[in-house]
C-alpha cells in the first residue's frame, strides 16, 4: 500500500460516519478500522476513505482508529480492518465479541512482505479473518496456500486526469511518498546526483522533485543537503493530494524505489494521468505494473535507476513504450471497478452470515 500521500494539515474527528441516502430499507452497519485517519492523510487513510465512499448508499459505515466491545453499539453487522498487525487488537476483539460475523482484513505492504512472516499478531489476524483482501495480483501468491481461498484482489483507483504536453527539457522525474526507510528515498537521491553531476550540457537540464514529509531526522537532513548540492533537485515536502497529482501529471516519469509495497497508490495515479513509472523490481510493484513491464530496476540500485532515467530522456520511443504499457493496465484502476468489487465483497460476506 502503496505509497504514502500526503499531508494537507487537516484535522480529523475520532470517527467519521458515511451516511446512506436510503433511510427506508433495512441497511447494514459496518465498522471500518484504519490505524491512520484523516490527519495522517497517507495511503492507508486514502484506502479506508475511498472504501467508505464506495459503500455509501449500501451500508452505514463508521471509520474508527480502533474497536473494542465497548467502543460502539454492538449492532454492527461486519468489520473491515486495514493492516493485519496494527489493527490486530481490533480484529481479535471483533472475533471474540462478534463470532460468525464478517471480518474483512485488508493487507498492506508491510503486512504481506514483512509482518505475516514473523509477527504472531499479524498471523493471528489472517487466521481470524473471514475474508482477506490484497491490493495487487501478486499479493495472492504471497499468502500461505491455505489462506488463498478466502482472499481476493481489489485494485485501488483514481480518476483519470487528461495528460498534458511536456517539453523535451528539462526532463522531469518525481518521487512521491513520505520519506521513510521502506520507501528508500536515498536511491532516488543518489540517482539524481549521478545524473546532475555527469551532465555538463545546459541545453538538456534535469529536474528532480521529491514530494512527502520527512519522517526521520536523518532523511530530513539528507534531502535538505541534496537541495544544496544536486542541480535541479527540489524537496517540496508534503503537498495536498490535488497538487501532488498535478506534479505527477507534469513529470516525464514517476519513480517508485520502495523496498516493499502492498499496492502503491502513486503508481496508479501516475498511470491515470499518462505518466509512465520507473519502479523497483519488488513483488508489490510487479503486481501493479505486470511481469513484462520494461521500467523496472533492482532494489537500491541507483546506477540502474540513473541509466533508466537517462534512457527515457534520450530515447523518447522507449518512453512512449512505457506509456503504452501503463495504458494497458489503466482499466484495473478505474474507480467504478474498485467500487463494484468492494460492494460485491461486502454484500456477499453479509449474505453468507448465518
């Protein structure tokens, strides 16, 4: 999950209710637990908020950071929990207090590619869930075989933005996501430094943009230093989502150098506005872009990333090929398709309840 997007400085309420328009028929009540609420404004929050909107008019949905048997009225009919490890106490409480009722667990990148391997609470969450959701196709293969029968794939979505004409130069690369170790922002910095220091041609300048709040002091110092030493590099900090999407739309490429991803939202947002992606070759990115995608580089390999960026800038036929490959995946990230899959999952889970 993947990719973090980006703080707007808005405050949140402890719980948000998404009211249905149908007040006549009998409508189910659903709890949606997300460790990150609106103030965090990261990938987990956007997933939870979008699912709540998908279900608006179908069920009454209440968003909470955690759930216990005394936190809300016991009449809720189902729970969706985002993050197997971080939501483990809520998942355990629901399974204990509401046995037999649907319990849907959405798996993040740290769940799939770290926590379910070693963390007992995350493993228990998978066992307790009646339904599991992964956010890209490769995620199914990363689950234990015995659990795959209760898992489904639901891609995240973003509305399409009309592509814009981009000048030949400067060639613009953008990386989006809060700066933390899992996102490996330093690989992007090192690649930018290689290209900027190796280019003496003022007619063909580079532009490197990094969007996202620095979540550790060390990474804050790294990007602040990069602004002083790397020609064409800018750290823009956290931006509102609409502004972030405009930066993605105007870039020649989006770079995702993550070490782990559940299904990076910035990748699909780039695809939905015509910007191709250069991505680390990890399972979560392959599940988004496809095994045959030509824009991968080895994890942490800034030399390979710099070479890919150089190729995109010098060979516009290759860049167009990446754009074509991305367009061929765009149907997966259509908002109507995500809504259909979310509604189908929840309604089928409720119908299966004894």
